[in-house]
C-alpha cells in the first residue's frame, strides 16, 4: 500500500499567508481607487459649477454692455452729463459735400 505523502505544514501556512496578503492588497487598492474616483468626480462637478457660473456672468456682462452702448443710454448720458440735446429743425445746418483744397 502506498503512503500518501503529506505536504509540509510550512508550505500550506506560506500559501495561506501569501493569499491573505494578496487579498488585503487588492482590497486596499480597490478602496484607494474608489476614493480617488470620488475625489475626481467632486472636482469635475466643481469645475462644471464654476463654468456655469462664469457663463452666466459673461451673459450678464454682455447684456450690460448692450444696454450701455444703446442709443437711448448714450442720449441720456449726453443730455445729463454734457448738457447736450437733440437739435431742433432750426438748429440744423446742412453742409455741402464738396471738399476745399
């Protein structure tokens, strides 16, 4: 009858230790990767909020510029600040288109 040869106990113990170590390392790496992914997603969300805010501010500034450049606004400022007014028909002078040498 053949005798079954037993594996050395240190070999089984070593295999278990290495397996446990490998499992622990993979769990730590998975946790680190997921934490890093969450951080990156939060950063991306913040950037998207900043971009949306900047776009809104840009649109507000464009509207303000259009208002300030408008004819009615310029007329109002000219009247209030510079004392100018729209000319009456009697105040208008028509110049000829000829150029003097």
